[in-house]
C-alpha cells in the first residue's frame, strides 16, 4: 500500500492523531473559505429557483448514495490487517455497485420529474449520474490513507479539487448556465479528487473478480447500510416532502438557509470524524480511553461551534443581506430557527464513528432508524405551516434525537450523562451569554446598513464570548489554545 498503518500502542500515536486532525481540518478550512467566497458570488448571480431545482435532485442522489459501497471502506479501515488483493476486491464491488446506480438513476429520472412536476429535474439527474462512477476511485485510496492516519497528501488533493470546482462554478455562473452551474461544479471537483487520490496513494485500479474471503467485509459494510439509509431519510425527507408542496423559490430559500446553518456540522465535523474513526478503532480495546477522548472532542467542538450557531441565530437578518444580497432576505427567519438546532446536530453526529469503531454498527443503525422516524414525522407535521414549519421541525425534534443517541451510543463506552453535560456546558453556556449581549447591543443600534450593523455585532459577540470564557471556563479555553498551538512534547524519563 505504500503507507505505514497507525498503531494505538505506539508512543507517538497521540501525536499522529493530532497531526491528522491538523492536516484534515486545515485543508478543510482553506478549501471551505475558497468555496464560500465562490459560493457567495454564485448565489448573487443565480436565483432561489435554481437552488430549489438542485435541491430536488439532491434527494435522489443522496438516497441512492447509501448503496454506493462506502460501507466497505469502513470495513477496510476497521479490519486488523489489509492486503492489496482485498483492496482490489473492494474496488471491483464498488465499481459494480456504482455503475448500477448510474443506470438506475437514468431510469428513474422521468419519475422524479413527474413527482416534483418539474421536467428540468429529469435532465439534471441524467447528467449527475456520472458522479457515481468517480466513487470507487476516491473511496479505496481514502481507506489506505485513513488506516495510516496520513491526511497530509489528501489535504493537497482536496484543495486542488476545491479550486477546480470553484473555477467551474464561476465560469458557469458568469456564462449564464443557471442551475447547470450547480451540477458541473461539484462533478469537476469529484473527478479531480479521484485522479489525485489515485496518484498520491499509488493504488492501481485493477478489478479482481475473485470474491473469495470477502464475506466478512461485505457483511460489515452491509451492516452499515441500514444506518446510511435511515440517515438519508432523516436528512432528506424535508426536501422530499417540501418539494412537492412548496414552489422552487420557497424551497430554494429553505434549502440555502439549511446550507448556511449546517456549514460547520456538514463541512467540518465529517473530516474530524474521518480522523476519529480510525483513531477510535485503533484504541477500541481501552474503553475508558475512548470515552475520555470523546468527551474532550465534545468539549472543544462545542467551544468552537456554539458561538457560530448562536451568532447566526441573533444576526440572521444582517448576515443574510450582507452575504447573499437583498433578494435572499426572506430566508433570514429560517436561519434564526435552524441555527438553534445545529448544536444538537453537531453533538449527535459525533457518536457514529465511536459506535462503528467499537464494532457496533447496529447501534448506529438503530439510532438512524429512530432519527428517520422522528424527523420525517416532524417534517410531515411542520409542512402544514409551509417552509417555516420545516425549520421549526428541526428545532423541535433534534434535541430529542440527541438525547436518544447519547443514551444508546454512550453506554457501550461507559459514557455518563453528567460527563457529556460537563463537556458541552462551557461552549454552550458561554455562547448563550454571548447571544444575549449581541441582542441587547442590536436593539440599541440606530438604523444602519446591513454590512455596518454586522461589522459591529460580530466583534461585539466575539469579545463577549471570550470574556465569558475567561470568567466561566478558562481551563477549557486554555485546552483549545494548547491544541491549536502545537508544542514539542516533553522529554520522557527512561523507564
């Protein structure tokens, strides 16, 4: 494979995990900054209707994605040993699965267009079928780098792919491609990433149709299918339900509000989970170590994410007008509501890599099933009040789902409820104090242009949050500083 696999028993394992987080998160931050700059420019050029049509196609793509074989990658990462022949077997299985998915999408494209009563949806889905074919060329190299906890080389590939995708988005928006801009931009990024991953890992995409010995790998991957299917239902049922009732304009406003509020949990938590899964897998025999590491991750991520979410909630109007423009101002109420649900979502999605790494994909599946039923039911109720009802459904149902998840997934690693509360309290509590200060300052301000108003509220909120941390959670703040500021480890005395 060309890369040395990580071993939890090594003295440098902790440093290797930190290095992996540094490269994976650092590349994600740079890529996302580039992506956000381009996205904001593109949003100003496109219409809410374009994003509504695109959201309709994403339901189909995301629903089919749970069959793309990515569970095999988790099996490869979780297994004790890995041979090159096993990689070729997994590659062949994924190639067959994704080729079948592409053909299936071509067949159901007209049916999807009829369901939404939008003929354009069929045309978009036919072209988007090409996305599936890139998956095997990305997934297998990802398994190789994940087992080695080597995220430096993939970091550069992800950055190059982000640049290529951003360039295509700008070209499409400026050339008047409309909704097609949203199709070709990610497709470009996927194929650039596939080519880059193959080059840096040296994996040769040679199929092997000898499937002997793949039973355990397939069973482990299949055990994750249930949780993936239920997760798709949970995360996409709002668009599926709303797409049939709402106009593309209304759906576009709701979908982009969801995109804005989910930026942190959807863009930064998955890369961290990619590092967390192999790290937890390597230390799975020491449950107390797993629980301690999980609480530390919760404490630090809540410290970073909660001020972002609550800051969005209390500055939604000037934020939307400044970033998206006047024509998107109608989405501000959605942002205010959805942002309040995101701390719960951030905490909830952190449990999945722990359960999977401990060899308990069934727990992840049960949680996902509960989430699918709970969220779909909430959306069916919420849609009675239109798009704003969908937003309220998030806020009403996700705290319940988070409590259920902590109960089911925390037990196997010995996680106590009080430990989880203590871990989340510093970030959430200080963020609530910050939000109160920002609201008070906002009420005292005279009428101002949105960018000026935002330029006053954001620094004020940052100062208020830091002050709250210094007063109430100085230890947690110093822990975050020590994580970010990389220092040489102390010299250990000889045994």
